[in-house]
């Protein structure tokens, strides 16, 4: 069984959102204002930016098994150019079969090609299995993340 990772282009918005919805199932959660159509529109906007890459992992049978998004987003005074992985999702039946690792490899390689000095990823507190995976993949647990739901 081989996992095939490719960068998504315009026209693949709905496919990306299908994978993204795997993150909404427990232990994740669905944002209160989740709207699939709006998510497809936002994905189209992202695909138009040169500082964003979206990747999909597919099985030998061409089944969508995972997705990841990566953004070159800030130049930090302390750490240099940052790339952020915002979404990494693998179909529940395909976890622990290499899709997540293949997607991370593709996202990190793209970030390196864009001149990123480091890659940042935040993950929900309840995603303990994902946290173990990230540590196995060489990440360090470097910070706690805080968020405000609205800008005031």
C-alpha cells in the first residue's frame, strides 16, 4: 500500500473540506458557525495565495485519506520565518498507516522551499493521540496556545 501526496490546485476545494471535516469529529469539535459552503469558499481563497499550500494524500485506489494545509505566515524577530500547519487530518480508518507522516513530510518540505526557518503546529488539548504522533515525528512540545474567539 502506497500513499500518494500531491499539492492541491483550484477545483479541489470540496475535496479538501471533506478531509477537513474529519477534524470536527471527537475528540475535535465543530465550530458553532461551521458552514461547509463557506469553508469551500475559504479554501478557494487560500488556493489563490502563493504563501499557502494545501496537500492531499490518496491511496492506491485514489481514495482521499488525508489533508494538510501549510502557511508561510510571519517573520519573527526571535525565530525567523515561520510556517504554520493549520490543518492536518487523516481519515480515521487510515491512521497509523503512513498518511500523516507523508503529509507532514510534504508540508515541511514545501515550507523549507519557501525559506521557513521553523514549522509551528498547534493541536487541541484533547488530541492526545495526535500529540504522540507529532512527538514521534520529531516535534518538540514548545508552547501553550491561547485564543480569542473574536477580535475586540
